[in-house]
């Protein structure tokens, strides 16, 4: 499997997974407003987009998944408890989908949102906002449906994965070099906390430092109701 990082100069990460033999593709966390570039890449490389996947209901940008579904006929994939509309394929914990000769397996990872999930594809782990790279820690838990204690407990999910898996996060500074899970176990502060109290204290500092999410009032309704009208005006 080939992993293409699209828009690597952005904080919001989008990944294109390509099954080399069949040229079937899946896109993870495509962002509305720049997804036309994603479509151009897909068409220029003669790829067949099978899945558009959102790792969770985003609060900081509008997903392009429903628009990609309308334009390509691909499945819009989210975890089965999401409230987002427009989803055509719901997955459950441990469920797998086939992408050509490759397998995508989905794992429920709530806390940042109640519909967050992690995706394993071969030796790659796509973590959305459940886990970031190194000092970035994890996504903030003070946004709609976020629950710090649930996120803390969900981190045990990572115990099921080996050090060699490459972690591809949903947000990190532009041009961040993604690292293995083993590297993150050594360098990500959240993975070295001893208890929930340490985790909650770290989260609260993040909330103070990051402040308000500027697009939350448009992003949440757009992602729930599959409506991009506010983005177009």
C-alpha cells in the first residue's frame, strides 16, 4: 500500500491510501475547500476512489466526504455511532473493509469526540485527533462530545499495536515528519503519564493555550447536516 500525504504544508492532515495493484484508493479526512485538489490528484493518477473516510466529526474544518461521495460515488465512511448525516457506510469496532488487495481495519477510540476511530492499514496507523506526534500529544477534549476520562481510558487501545507501526495523525505542524508508534511511546508526553490526573492537567493547559476554535460554529453544523452552504457564502 502507498500512503500519500496531501497538503503537507497544512495543520490539518489528509491522507490518500492507494492499493498499488488495483489502483483503488481511500482518502482520510479530506477538507472541504481544498478537496478539488485531492480529486485532481486522484484523476491525474487514474485512481478509483472507493472510500472517503472521516476519523471523527471535526470541529475545526468542514469534511469533504459527502461532496466526494456525490462527485465520485465512493462510500462515505464513519463510525457507527456518529450523528453526522450523509454517511453511506458505517463501521463497527474491529470491522474491516477491503481496498483492492489491502485491508482497512477500524477501531473505536472515543474521547476527543464520541465517534472517533483509528484505522489500521498494513503497517500504518491513522489516528485522527486521538493521537498526535511527539510533544503535540493528543487532540483536545473540551469540544462537543469530548470527554477527557474516556480519551484517557481509550489510549489503552494502543497496547494492541506494535512499535513498528507508522502513526499518521490528523493534525500536526506543517511538514511534520510522522513517526512510529514506538517513537511516540518514548516521545509523546501523553503516553508517559501515570494517571488520569496528570492527563487532565495537561489537557486543561492545552485548552488555555489553544483558546477558541474559530470555525466551530460553522464546521459542526456543516459536518452534522452535510451542508456546505456556509462555506460557500
